[in-house]
C-alpha cells in the first residue's frame, strides 16, 4: 500500500463552567448553614441521627449537582481532515513532513472504535470507546514538535501500512520495539517474521 489515511480528531477545549462552580459553593454553604442550625437548635438528641442526616443531605446535594449522572460517551470535539502515512513522509491535512526532515516519530495507538472501556470504574460501557484517543507526535530535525489525534477503527488498522512503518524504521525514525507495539504483535512468530522483514 502506497499510502493510508486516518481521520484527524480535534479535542474540544474544556469549558469553564462558572455556574456549576457557583452551585457547588452555594450547596456547600447551604449544607453548612443547615447543619449549624440543627446543632444549635438541638433538633437531634442523638448525635448519630445528626450525622446520618448530614450524610443524607450531602448525598442529596451531590445528586442535585450531577455527581451521580451516568457518564456519556459523546465525542468531545470533532473531525477535521486527514492524517496520511506514505513512504515519503506524513501529511497532516495540507502540511507534509518528509522522512528526510523528521528526527523521530511516536505513535500511541492503543485506542480503537468499540474498545471495551469501564463505566464507573468497573462496568463495561455498552458502546465501547470512540477510538479517538490516539496520538501521533513528530519531531523534526529543526526541533519542532507536531501532535495530532486521530481515529482508529480497529485495533490492527496499522497492519495495513506495515511496509510504510518498516520504511520509517529503515530511516531510523522508529525502533523495532516501536513497530511491535504499533502493529500489536503478541506472538513470537509474528515478532520473528517482523524481524526477518527488517533485515
């Protein structure tokens, strides 16, 4: 394959939610005032009931502020252009970086569409990952760094451009360990076959 393209993903910049911050501060103040009033009026004769009341109140406030909402898998950003790998270099939309001008290539491609991800830290999310948490980092010989996020549709999509990646290896832009990681080779036979191709 002469060249292959991935969709470029532009992550959205996090917004400062001033209203949410104000709500949290006001909620904290409200809980503090209510707790203080309850203590002063000695409504609860038993301190255990008082602590239970404060715990329930704090949980209610956290719920109303959205802390128990189910996390969404919505994309936080959008797609814009193509990241194209070829034997001659790497194109990011209209910018082309020749292998002769590159000092190193780093490809972090552990994410892919549908990859199992955890919800609340323990349950599998039914839709899986969006596959956009992959990062290409280029360093040029002029000491310039270029970073771009991209969509990967399958865990082994880079296998389609193995020959291009091997060319980068021969240009001293990737190591053999990099290739094994990028191509997701696990078995010894795959690693031995790759090693044979590099010779």
